[in-house]
C-alpha cells in the first residue's frame, strides 16, 4: 500500500513538472512574440523618421534654390 501511495505521489509531482514546463514554454513564446512586435514597431518608426528627414532635406534644398 505504501508503494502505491509513493507511486501516486511521484506521478503527481511529475505532472506538476510537466505543467510548469508547458507554462514556461508558453511564456517564452509570448515574450518572443512581444519582442518581434517591438522590433517591427521600431523598424516602422525608423522608416518614418527616415522619410521625415528625407522630406526635410528636400524642403531645405527647394528653399536654397528659391533664394
């Protein structure tokens, strides 16, 4: 009877470990997705800044030509 109880306890402990591992994997997947979204947002901001700088340079060149 003691050995059956021990086996059941070991199975329960192992199940907790599996649940913890799957939770950690899920959390890691979410963090990866967050990082990818952050990287995409950062790249978009950089492209927008590049476009603004390009337009400012064009306006400055047009202003110099007008003088």
